[in-house]
């Protein structure tokens, strides 16, 4: 999973379809946990680019929810962008379309986060 440290306060993660999705999410969660050990102020906002992900399962959704909770506890945000129809269908079916923040693309997510800083 490419992780792009866009700035001190924003990281962009480009996730892959399964079977790499689970590994990518674990790597992202481990990185955030490592940073949190040094204090919440170092934890970045995270933009997750889902353009390569065609569908998600319950484990994938659980990993996204755990990451969102960790970031919220640190006062940060998780934004999902470039969501495919298959992923969007799963979000709507589970009601998670009302839980996660979505943007059309990475540029919009970056602009949203920068305006809120």
C-alpha cells in the first residue's frame, strides 16, 4: 500500500483490493498506533483512496471503523474517496454511508482537511 505523507498533518493511503486490503489496513493501523504512542498531536488526518477496491467484506468494514475510531480519539479525521459502486453499495446497505466522510477525489479531501486546520 502506498502511503503518502502529504504533510505533517495529512497522510494519503491508497488501498488495494483483497487479499491485500486486509494487509494494507493492518499496516495503516500499526503506523497510526506507533505514532499515537508518542502522543496524539503527531497523529495525521488520513485520506483513504479506494479507487482500486471493487468490493468490501465485513472484516474490511470493521478495519475501517477501528481506524476511524482511533483517529477520532486522537482528534483527527478519516476521509474516504474515489469509492467504487461495489464499495458504495456495501456502505449504503450497512448504513455506513452516514458514518464515514466521503469525497469525490483526493484533491477535494485535501482541500476539505486544509480548510478545517
